[in-house]
């Protein structure tokens, strides 16, 4: 009896093998160490214009904030970008969930803000935001730990990766790996604050709030 050859299953298997080889090479050759964190400077075109801390009673903003949003096409699928008077405060990707769910997810982080759908960037302007070829003001909204973690992520350059343990050591909380991983997962400015450059210690992808397919695409995009 002949074995049935499933071309779709075989393609999926080959893709999985290629992904493992790619991630192994990436984690071995492009590792960003604790020492690298100390000497690195965040990207010059990304300027954190405002840090807004959330109160301890969770998602309540310490200041009144009006946030506009729109959907744009990107190399990583449909993107949701959010802007405030202080700068860009949100960037999410909607490929593995629909746009409404992505918007509700982002709004739930800052429920006391006021939201409106507006045209924020032209296609060309949005491309320059993603490419970081022009100065971009960022507005980081989060808890003290989240702000600390996200600021550290800005130091990891394109084409480099680190792991959760190294990041935890860098910010002086070596035993708080789980809490730091959670803060990474709550990053509201994906791609611009490169949480996709954090892998597991064994070189595996780990998690990604907007889907591992997006994380993988970002890492491959930066490795070209």
C-alpha cells in the first residue's frame, strides 16, 4: 500500500524546519548581550516625548488624553495606529484578529481616554514612521515597570535579538522575568518599540501579542 504524499503537510513541515534554522542562526549570531545594553543608544529618530504613568488603581490615566486612530496597510498586514498631542502612542497589527477586536484591545488599556477616528498620516508619512526615516515623537503610557521595560527595548537595534532573562538583568530585576515578559506583551507600540526582538533563552520565538506570524515576519524583514 502506497503512502499518500500530502504536499501541503510537507510544505508546512519544511517551513517549520526553515524557521527553526533561521531562529537558531539569529539567536547565535545576532545576540544582544547585557553589555550591549549598557553601551547602546536608542534610535535617534525615535524620541520619547512624554512618559505618562498609569495610577495604581490600574488603567486610570494620570492626565486627560485625547487619542485619534486609523488603520493603515503595512508590510506586516493591517496596522492600527494611535496618536495623541504628545506623539504616537499606539501601533498594533490586526492580521490574526479583526480590526474591531484590535481597537477594543488597545482602548481597554486606557479606558479613561477619549477616542476618535481620524486621518493621522498619509500613506507616505506612515511609511516613514515604520521606516523611522523621520523624527517620530512617541508617547509611552503604562505602569512604572512597563515604562522601564519599553525604554530598554528601544536600545535593541534592528537585526539583533535578546532574551527575557538578559533584559531582566539589564533593568535590575533578574528574578522578575515573568513580570517583564508580561510588560513586553503589553507593549502598545509594536515594531517601533521592538518587543519582537526578544526571544526565549533557547532561541524559540516565545509569545507575541499580535501573533507569532507577525513576529516572525518582522524578524525576517530585519534580517534581509
